[in-house]
C-alpha cells in the first residue's frame, strides 16, 4: 500500500516498469535476442516481455530496437 501511495501504481506495475526499463537499455545497447533479454530482466517467457512492453511503451521490443538502436 505504501508503494501505491508513493508511486501511484501497484507493486506489479512498478516491477513491470523496472523490467521494461532494463530491457530498453539492453535493446538499445546490445544485440541480444529478445528471449535472452527477457531472461536477464527476470521474465521467463519472451511473449510476456512483449505484452509488458506494449503496455508501457506502445510498441514491441523489436520496434523499439529499430527505432532507438544506438549506432556504434
């Protein structure tokens, strides 16, 4: 309940946003597969990462990578 009051979201929403944030960094800066990124951020099924990603970012992980990939 404290988290809800402080951040205005449930625990699962908060954790989901943290995981999506970590995944965004990995998508921009690595060539890891989405399945591997899923595992690294604590999501066993890559399709669940896709659902979370669409919920919070409005795009799929692949779309995000194409749009924001750091060239280098």
